[in-house]
C-alpha cells in the first residue's frame, strides 16, 4: 500500500539499527545506563511490538512505554458510569471496540452486553449519529474516548447533530489531553527519560507548537513520529543525534502528515464543542489538572453527563495492580506482581492488559512470557 | 486508537455535507472531508488527493514531497552506514 510499504523496508531498518547502535553506545557509556526514550502513544507501543523493534535495538537504548493508550488510563469509575448509562432501557450505547473489555468495578461493557444491555460497536462517531437518526424513540450515546486525535471527529459529529436537530444523540465525553500528562510526568522527580517519541496523530491535530514549548521548557529532545517501523527508527536516530549534540529541540519526522499549525478546521470544531475540565482522573496516575475536556454550555443538550445522572464515583484499582508504576516507566510490565498470572489479556486485572496498545498486553502477546517471569523471579530479593 | 490509514479520494458525494469517497487498498468507503477543506481548499480540489483516514474522517492530506524527502533521508542514512561499515572492514 502506498505510504505504508515504503516505510517498512527491512534493509533500510537494518542500516538504522546499526546507526542507532553507533550513536547510543557512547551516550550510554557517559550516562552509565541505557539511554531512556519514551514513546508516549499507545499506537507507537503497538507498532514497536508488532514489528519486533524492541528486541532488535541495542542494549544501549531502552524504550519506556508511556501512558498514551486512552483505554488503559480510563479510571474504573468511568467504566462503571458507562455500564450504568448502557443499562438504561431507553439507551443504545455505542463505543469503539477497544473499550469493550476494560474492567469496571462490577463488570466490563462486554459483560453488560451479555447481560442484555444494548451496546453496539461502531467504527466512527458518525455511525452512532446515524443510529440515532434511525431510532428516534431511543437515546443513542456515543462513548467519546481518546486524545486530541479523535477529538475533531467527535466535535464535528456533535456539530452535525446540532445542525440536524438530532435530540436523541449525546456524547459521554472522556477525551483527554496530551500536554498536561506529559508535563506531570516531566515534573515528577523520579522521572528520568532522555527523549520523547512524540505522538504523530495528536500532533497532526494540535500542531508542533505545544510540543516545541515542552521541549524548550524541559530541555528534552522530542521528535514527532509516524507509525511505520522506519518512522520510529528514524526518529530514535534523530533523538540520539540531538542528545549527542546537546541541543534538545522539537523536530518533525512525520512531515508528510503533520503540518506545523495542525489541523485548523478540526481545532475550530474542538474549540466550539469542548472546554477544559478543572481536572480529570487517570487510572494509575490519579487526578491531573486540566487534563480532560467536557462539552461546552452551548452544546449541553448533547452531553450525556448532563442529560442523564451519571454516578461518577471514584473506585480504586485492585491493590495488587501496579499499572501506575508501569505507566510512569518506573517498572517494566513483567515486573508487576500479577503479570501473567492472574493478570492476562483473557482475564485482565488492569487496563494495560486489555488493549493491544497497552504495554502489558504487548509484552504478554509478543514477548516470551515464561522468560520474562523467570527474569522477574531472579530479580526478587531472596528471602 | 490513534492510528489511521492512507486512502485516496476518488469522488465527492455531497459537497454541502462534505462527504466523499476514498479508495483504501481497493475498498471504497464514504468519508467525511470537513477537516481538509476550507476557503483556500475547496472540496472539488481534494479529488485524487491522498489523505490519512481516522474513524471515518479524512484528518490530513498526505504530502507527497515530504514523504519522498523522508525516504531520501533514510536512503542517505543507509548509504552513510554502508560507508562506515566498509571503513571498519578495511581497518580490520
Ligand atoms: S500486569 Fe496487569 S495489573 Fe500489572 S501493571 Fe499490567 S495490567 Fe496492571
């Protein structure tokens, strides 16, 4: 496929692995540890595992998988809210497939569906709007989830609903924003990441500026990156060159898709429909100021939270879960006490095991689980 | 959730609703074009354009020149790498 195959050529990857190795080795000697690079976005995490990039990187570079999988950071209480909404008899609850299996405190959406709730998977928020048009006697709720990448699509859907006076359509808005969470990670004193693979499709919407500001403020190399293997390798190389030169800045590896100013029509739609929340709760990370959006007063009629009473209770994760530490890069997924047993993709305790973009599911599905568990055993202090 | 797929716009279906049809690997599907049209880029001008499609929306035009520039850089890196390798081999 055009724009895909040419960014997957194995011989080019080979050269890049070597070039990365050459650059990383002296840097890692100087640091007396591996160079730590965080890919923030779950899409990158998924690609890194799918193409087996991590195993082939030199020991001098360590990839830390960040919190950019929206399904993985959705708090349990919000899943409970989804279930409560979906179980109302008048409601058709629509969602992207990824969210179906995220555990709530009682059940997941998948279990609620099995129990009889009318829950339907859709490909686009526009499909949900069409369902509302076809079922005027029902209330159709779309579960809006995701970072800035998905915000223009849901905002434009709300604008269409308003234009068409579709009064039986609403959004359960759980959109989250990238910059505040990045800043909160960078502000944490234990956080030692040397550079960032910046989400390409978030940047496609918001443009270069928000990330350029962070790169400058925190003096960290950042590279906006596409999602094919060569994109990721090239951007690792760019990050290492920046580290070597000692001049951190923001660069754009993904210029074929990301324009400097972002997507103006999309941003305009977002501005009309969404406004920042005071704070938003992240699974494993806690509340973070101004890290989520809600629907503005003007479009309140399309806000499921205003339209229906949503319990919005805070529920703590099971205490044995170490998702928060994994999300912050403090431990590797396989170092979590329950990784592999009892926490598996079939029976996830934490959300990182649910989505194919979650770091735990990626290690479980693409790694050698037995080897990892042995390694965990060895790393434990002997009693 | 943040991934997308490249497709080529082949037809405008409804200019007012900003709907078009895109060819994605041989499959034609209806997509919303609101994010890539504005006063300077009227909807008709998007026919033939490659775009990145995400949840039913064309989210960005794909810039052919930038794509080949990126590939060019990759080629140069490969060349440089080969030279380094040859140098090392000669030294041994
Ligand atoms: S193994 Fe399960 S509980 Fe542990 S961090 Fe991963 S998802 Fe969370």
